[in-house]
C-alpha cells in the first residue's frame, strides 16, 4: 500500500485523500442517509413495527384513562427499544451484505470515524421514527407528548441506546447467530438507559417535582458520556480484520 | 411475658442449602468430566501426531 | 497437562474444610432468628455467594481490559474462568434469595434494586457465553468477550443506581408487618461470626474453582492447537 504522504508530497492527491475526522464522519452519515431516503426501507419497517407494538400494548394492557398516565412512558420506551433493535440490525447487515464495511475499513481514516458515522446515522433513524410515533401515540391515547422536556429526555435516551447499540451490532454482525444475538447482548447492557428514561419521562408526564426528574436525567447523561467514550476507545478492537 | 412461637421455616432452609451444595457439586463434576474428556482427546491427538511424524520420517528416508 | 501443583492440592483441601466450617457455623453455631426462623440461615450462603459473584464480575472486566491491552491469551482464559465461576455463584445467590424471600415476604420475587440488578447481571453473563459460542475464531472470540465484560461491568452498577430511584413508585412487598418483611434483622455477635466466615470461605472456594477452571482452559487451548497441527 503506497504511502499517502508521499503521494501528497508529489502533489498527486488533494486534501480529500486524508479527510479530517469531521468531514469523514459527515461523509458516512451522508452515505447512510441518502441510501435510506431513496428507499425508506429501514425507517418504514421501524415505523410500521412501532405502530404494531403500540396496538399490541393496547390489548395487552388495559390502557384506560387512569392507567395510561403511569404507563405511557413504559410503553413508549419499550416500543423504541424494540424498533431500535430492528434498525440497528438492518443498518449493520446492509453494510456487510453490500461489502461496504470492507471499503470503509480500507479508507485512510481513523476507525472511530466509522463508529461515529454509523452511530449518528442510527440515531437519526431512531429519531425519525420517534418523531412519528409521538404524535401518533398522542392522538390515539389523547395524551399530550409535545413537550420540549420530554423530547429532550427521549433524545438523551436515544443517544445512549444508539451509542451502545451500534457497537454491539458491529459485534453481533460478525457472529454465527448474527441478528438474533443483538437484543440478547444489548438489552441487559442498555438497561440503565431504558430505566432512567422511563423514570424521567414518567416524572415529566405525571407532573412530579423537578428533583425527581433530575436524578435519573443525570444518570442518563453520565451513562451516555461513559459509554460513548468506551465505544470510541474499544471500536478498533471490534473491527480488526 | 407472652412470646410468639418462631415459625418453622426449616424446610426452606434445607431446600436452600441442598440447592447450593447440589449446584456446586454439579459444577465441580462437570469440570472433572470436561477435564477427563480433554485429556483423552489430547492423548489421542498426540498419538496421531507421533504417527504422522513417523510416517513423514520414513517417507523422507525412502526418498 | 501438568499434575496439580502442591499449592492447588492444599487449596482444594482447604476449600472443603472452610466450606464445612462455614456450613456448621451457619446451621448450628449461629442462633435461630426470632422472626423468620431457620430460613434466615440461608442468608450466610446468600451473602457469601453474592460477594464472590460480584468479585468475579469485577475481575472479569479487569481481565478483559488487560486482554485488550496486552492481547495475551492468558488474560482471556482468566476472564472466561471468572465469568463462568461467577455465573454459577450468582445463580446460587439469586435462588437462595428467592428461598429466603418466600417465607419472609410471602413472595418468591421482588423487584427491589438488588434482586433486579442481580437478575440483569446474570443475564449479562449468559449473553457473554452466547456471544462467545457464536464466534469461531478464537482471537475474535477473546476480543469480543473482553469488550462485552467491560460494557457489562460498567453498566451493571449504573443499573443498580437507577433502580434505587424506582423504590418510591413501586410499592413495598406486601407481607407480614414484622421487621423481616422490611428485610432487616440485627445480627448478634454469633451471627456476625458466621457471616464473616462465610465471606472468607467463599472467597477461598472461589479462588480454588477459578484456578481449576483456568487449568481447564489451558488444556482446552492445548487440545485446539493439537487439532490444528494434526489436521495440517
């Protein structure tokens, strides 16, 4: 493999040959988003699945007006967790199937760029789905979910979920059992995100004191920071060829 | 002074301890089984390896 | 495979002895608790196994980090041993906890922070083994295992901290009004003796089992290498 620096010295390649971290990450996100917005196969699958889950919950739990208040955040987060698994799996298997992963690994960029690019794309897909699910749920159950603070909690929770999920889906994609393994690996480890998000969302929806919401929120932020850092440090070990 | 009788929960206690010992015992036994199986495999493989070395040794001599 | 070194033989013997002594202390020496009766005695083994379960969890995470840094397969074998032995002891912890809960709180299970975290931790261990089973390449197996023990090791304590916040919402377990229902009982000095000795005994047993499991791992590795050589 020829030395990129020497080629640069000869004036053979432009700055694009060795892109900055930011530009490279953006390129990966762009690739994923443009591929998705052409076919919408990932988001539509996640969306339909989410709506079906909400309908199932309607029959599984008697969501009468009184119960609804206390159960909404749990139902929402369960839906997001399951739909998220779908998205993560599909997103990673598509890379493998199309051989993109090999191409990405050969690119002259830091491996963590791949991680951040994929994680942010996965996050965006999750957020798109959540953005549709929230109004639908609000309509179906006559609950006002259009609050900035609630959206903030959902954003933080989704960040944690996507951060760990992307790392683990990269691993599970390389096993024999592939997609089946992801929920088994992911759910126990992402439990703090689900728990803290549910607790915080619940606090907001039932009008609890701010201190009751602040504590799980803090833990959620701590989790996000710690696990993004860990994923960043460890991702190299997960994609070595 | 009126003293309530202590409830007889010894059945649970016996069950608990029995469970703990049985599980630990099963694990130790499983390690023993795995160990003896692996030892057998190692011996078989070593014999195979020695035979192969002899064969290639005699082949070299012939050629 | 080398025969057992003398230290291990002594340790095996010592493990049996301390287990016997711990059992005696728990079943005979310690006084019967006034409210719950004999079932409280499972508490000694419950805490002993919980302690080593958590210890193993931490050791596994550290071994994982060391493997990723050094890429030395010995740390991988150490990590597998830690997870396997801990899974076992933690399983005993959970079941003993349920056995204790049933007569004390009138329910087999309660979603209190410790029990829930224990269940989740056990699931992390099980997921670890499922992950390793799905990978053929031993080097990748070791790498992924190490990453997962690290993730699990850090998320479990955070889970515990978060669940504690839920206590205000979920009702306390319905049971008798005695102190036992709230899970508390004060320990007499005899009980404390049994308690601390149980901790010590299970630590010894844990080290003994880990040593054996590591030796087993070494043997597994040797057999795999032989298989590769012979098939060539």
